[in-house]
């Protein structure tokens, strides 16, 4: 009788362990496309990601680089003071999107050009995404907003 209980307990424990491993694997598989790593322009230039990798890039929109094309296509450069990455985006830009302002874009790098699928801009005159501020501080070009 004791050996039967022992076998049953071992079966339950091993089944539970297998189920937990399978659940963890399925969660990881489902989230693989939802995880976007942040990179600064200097990091993108130094170590270009694979063409299929979706990531976020952030920095300042370079002054004089904003060019509106035919339709909703926009081209501009994003910089962190150390490197410049050209960006193309098809869609409507946020109202607060301007040159010399912080931005974060999500997309892929194709032939050295960042093809953005989403662009985020600051929400008031003092805001800049934390990742962008950190990247600008690393380059030594961060200037805090007035009154800070």
C-alpha cells in the first residue's frame, strides 16, 4: 500500500513539473515578439541588429533633417550626439513631434535605415523618455530643461 502511495505522489509531482515547464515555455514563446529592446543611435551604429529584430530607438530629432515626402511618408535623422541614424516613417506624426526634441520609435533596421512603425514624442516641453535622457547623458550632450 505504501509503495502505491509513493508511486502516485511521484507521478503527481513529475506531472506538475512537466506542466510548469511547458507553461513557462509557452509564455516565453508568446512574448518573444512583444519584447522590444531600447537602443540609442550610437548602439545601433556600433552593433547593428538583425534586419528582422524589432527594437526601439530614441534620441533627438536632428535639426534640419525633417523631410516630408509624398503622402504620409516622413524622413528624419535621430541622434544622441555621438551617432546619427536615418529614420523613415509612414503615418501621422504626433502633434508635438519637432526637430531638436526627444522621440522614441519602434521598428526595424533595414540597410542602415530605421523603418519606424510607431513614433512617440514628448508630451510637454519638459518631458523626454528616460532611456533617451540616459543615452544623451552617456554621450555628455544632455541639457536639462530650464527650471530643473
